[in-house]
């Protein structure tokens, strides 16, 4: 009977050794993963250590300002006679400008007569075939944004208009 118990004891001892080996390997892999995570945090963080020694963190904060939230400013709707012959004779457009600098909104209000003049002139020469496609509307938005920025730049005002959005676009 003693002979029968000896192989079972060896099998239990072998299983126990395998379990211990797997646990040790698991702990080692866990420690490597934690160490790699810590190293990646410090390397990808950009600071790389004590910020007071390098001074790079202060320079980085000064050169990458946080973006301000968008502010929207609606302009009154504009209706123009289309000068190009075609199926459309009138175009009514409602425009909202999106900016991050509140000074741009104040500049738009101060120079609204000049801005509306340029926008109306630009809208009057549009073609139905172009505006009837999404690409045409996107191009018109970019052209109107550029027109507003040009007017503001000419008068020496801040001109950082992020987007021009259509709130109304009717062709009749």
C-alpha cells in the first residue's frame, strides 16, 4: 500500500510545483506590465520628471493655449435677386457665424454694413445648379467666411471666424 501512495504523492507534488511556477510567472508579468505602464505614463506625458528643473512645462503651456468655446452670432436674413438667368430668381440666406473670440462678434457688429454689402454682392451672382448640390453649399459657406474675414482684416479688426453656418437657405 505504501507503494501506491508514493506515485500519488509525486503527482500531487508535481502539480503543486507547476501551480507555483505559473503563479511566479504571473506575478513577474504583472510587475513588468505595471513598470511598463508607469514608464509609458512618464514618457508620453511629456514632462519626463520634475517640471521645476526643466522649465519646459511653462513654455509648453504658454505656446498651446486652451481653445475657448464656440460662440454663435446670427446675422439677419438676406434676400437677393439672382442676376444669372435660370430657374431661380430669388435667394434668401440666414447666416450664423461661429467664433471663439468675443471681440470678433463685436467687430462684426461694428462693421455689419460693410459685411452685409459684400455678402449680398457675392450672393447675387450665385447659380442654382451649383447651390443645389451639397458641395456648392459648402463652397459658398467657405466663400462667405472668407468674405467676412477679408472685411474685418481690411479695417484692422480681429477676423478669426471659425465657421459660417446656414440657418436658412431658400431658392425661389
